[in-house]
């Protein structure tokens, strides 16, 4: 190989290595790695359900997050969450759960619910845009309902209440 050919080969390698590295990093990114999700590509669940708190007579129109992608992004990047609305996270099994507020702009009440639809824990007024602390269920939960902060207090929603949907 002549000198010109060696220079061309070297130049090609120098340019190709960073390009391959960037492409490899992009391929490794998953939907559950929410650090890189753009607000423009956040999936919005279309299905809704009415969640009722019989003890207080209050109801919430909740979006259903029942896929891995929907549960991973939840209410991220939402600028508002109107009173009387929320998101119901539906998991395939009942076990201890933990949530955080990464990329979540509105304060929330996070309500953990057992498979029997009994509230096992409520975290009121979870702080927006925080990875720490995480908010855990304490006990096993199959459902989690996120509603605007203050909803639990203003509608007398308590641990031990049974809900319906």
C-alpha cells in the first residue's frame, strides 16, 4: 500500500470509530432509561378508567398505564394534571413497589393499592423533579394511582380504604 493509501485508511478509521461508538450508545438506550426521553416522544395512554373511593364518594378519571413503556414514563413531562384526573399503573403481579419523580413537573399524591384494591400506603405531595427520595409501597401493591397533590387530604382518602374500578 502506498503512502496516500495508508493516510486514507488512517483517516477513515479515525472518523469511523467515534461514529460507531455513538451509534452503539443509541442502540443500547431503552425506553426504561428515561434520562434520554424527549417530551415529544412520551407515549400517552389513551384508555381511561373511573377509579372510585366509596368511603368519600370521590371519583377520578384515570389514564391506564399497563404496558412497560407506559409505566416507565408515567406522568413525565406533563405540565398540568387537572383535579379529578390521574394515572392508574397496572402491574402484572402484586409486590412491593417504588416510584420516583424524575421528569415529573407536577406534585402528586402517590397511592399504592393491593390486588384486593385496598390502599396500602399514600405518599402525599411528592416533590416534582426528584430522583430521591423514592416513594415505596411498604407492602405489596399491584396498582398505583397518581393524582394531583392534595387530592388525598381534600377528599379524605386514607390507607385501608377500598377502591373500585
